[in-house]
């Protein structure tokens, strides 16, 4: 079963994630390459992230061209957004993986870079109505928080409907770019309202979303968290660590050789991982942002 296969793949990564490098240790020693089988287990999630770019009307009828055809058995339940002021999103059920799938639309490097490289990268608290009980030490990018808040209650009720209709307690959250950031906030939000579920998060080209306390909060979730970065994509190194931003653990970095490296810990500085490979935005290549991620280039091409 692919769900178990992904679980096994992620479990196989877990020892390396837990072996986060202590200061002074050579992090490179615990970086390992994913097997081709492990890489392939991500493919359905990659297509769901890409389908997040398709119009709400297309994902609701699951007629979004190649992105939809790649997961032909998907059962859509709800969708929304307008692709402009609110990113598109959709929720439904994947019978092969036996999981609810939630996907949020991303955006172009030209649109997201201004949000994460200048004065708009302001950290602040999560809305305590949506995120009851989360410590005020936890701070996140306010633009991302606003984007997540604008669809939060619709997504929550669609997930509850899907869980009940298909009798599943597994929830997969995916997205690329801004969509990866919104879905990461969903991975914090949804368990506060639906505790009896198993969460899997797979983000692509994820920018940094919050501060050290946020990264630690995400690392402490029972969710499996993976964020996949492609080659010299500059988005995942923004907003900068100098602004107080920290990535949660769970990075996988696609190297120029095509190898997928599992990078343990938060912001692993190895040159095999995004922080070491792309020290500044000038070292980045925006054209790497959309992929390809094992053959899948993000965007709706219906
Ligand atoms: C927090 O979220 C609730 C529910 O969506 C909303 O009514 C409220 O206005 C929000 N508060 C702030 C300060 O944005």
C-alpha cells in the first residue's frame, strides 16, 4: 500500500531527523540519500500540490488535466479561493492512500519574493481563536497567517465532512511555495480541532514560516513533516534566519545530481542541503522553484 510505503519511507528517515547535528558535529555524516522507491512514494502528493494551482471549478469536478489525471481515483469534496486575493484550495479523498487530501495554491517567485525579503516579513502571533492554546512565544509570518486564516474554517469543515463520508482518520496536507506555507499552518491548526487523526505534511519549495518556537512546535507535532527543496531554489532560504525565521526539521534537498538528500535537523548548514547550497538569494536560481520534483513541474496545465 502506498500509504504504508510512504510511512515506511518516512520512518526510515526518522533516525536521521532525530540525529540532528549538535553544534560542532559534522552534519554531513548523517545526511543520507533517499532510495528511488522512497522518492516515488512522494509522487501522488507532488501532483496534488501541483493541482492546487488549478481553478476551484476544475478541482471540484476533478477535470484539471494532467494534474488530475495523475491521481485518477481522487474524490473531490470541496474547493474554493479565486486564485487572486485568496489562493485556490481543494479537499477530497484518495482511496489508494486512504487519506483526506488538502491542497493550497502557490504563487510565482516574482509574487512571493517581495513578501519574504522585505519589511513585509513581519513575525506575529497566531490568531488565538483559530489556534487556541498555542504559546505566545510562537510567531509566524503575518502574511502567511492571514492567507491561512482566510480559508481555515472552510478547510476544517471540508476535512471533517471528508473524514466522515469516507471513514478515514488520515489527513495529508500538501502545497508548493505560498501553498506550502499555508498548508504548514494547516498542519498546526487542524490538530487543535481534529485531534483523533494522523497527519502527513509534504511541502515543496517551502519558505520559512515562523520563528524558533514555531519550528520547535512543528517538530513536536505527531505529524510526519517533509519539505522538499529543489536544487538552488532561493525561496526556501527566505525570510532569512537573521530576521528570526527557522525551518522545522524534515528537509529533503534535491541535488544537482538528481539525488534526494534527507537533511536532518532545522536549517541543516551542509552544502548538500538548501542552507549550505544557497547561502544568499544571489546564489539562487528562481527557475528551480517550480521543479521539476521527480518529473513534476508545479502549475496547472489543463
Ligand atoms: C481571529 O479569528 C476569528 C475567527 O476567524 C475572527 O473572528 C477574528 O476577527 C480574528 N481575530 C483577529 C485579531 O484577527
